[in-house]
C-alpha cells in the first residue's frame, strides 16, 4: 500500500503562517522554518506587550495627573489620597483625560477634594 500524506492540509497550514509573515524582511517572509520561528516569536511578543501596554498607559495617566495637580500645589499622591478619602469614583484614565482636555473640570474636582 502506498504511503498516504495529506499534502493539502500541510500546504494550507504552511500557507496560513506564510501569509501572516508577509511584510517581514528577507527570508523571514518566505523560508518556511525561518518564517515559522518569526511568527511564533511575534505571538509571544504580542502576548507580552498586551500586558505591557496596560502598564505603560497607567504610567502615562499618572504622569499627566501629577503634572496637572502640581499646577495647583498638590502632588499626585496627596491628590489620589484625597480622592479616596472623599469616595470620588473617577479612575486614572478619566482624570488624565480631564487634565489634558478639560482643565477647568479637573480644577473643579481638585478644589472640591482638597477643601
């Protein structure tokens, strides 16, 4: 009995990964073993950086809130402590957006909290 191999499925599997590596440099896009390694490494970077993205944005929001609060003589730590004490339910993302795009609203929040 002849050896049976499912070349259709194998080719489709390879084609799927080679399609994902389109746009890479040199052999990383068309040599199967190199492309497969590139693809797998890219997936690990993507997983890792989805987590890192959240950390980076939180750090950015904190910097923006701190910069805005210091204009009124309060540092970030004191401001967030006062927010927690007064049970203000605004998160850092919203506070940073207000600090950047609506300074009057941010000032009103800061004044109401520091009274």
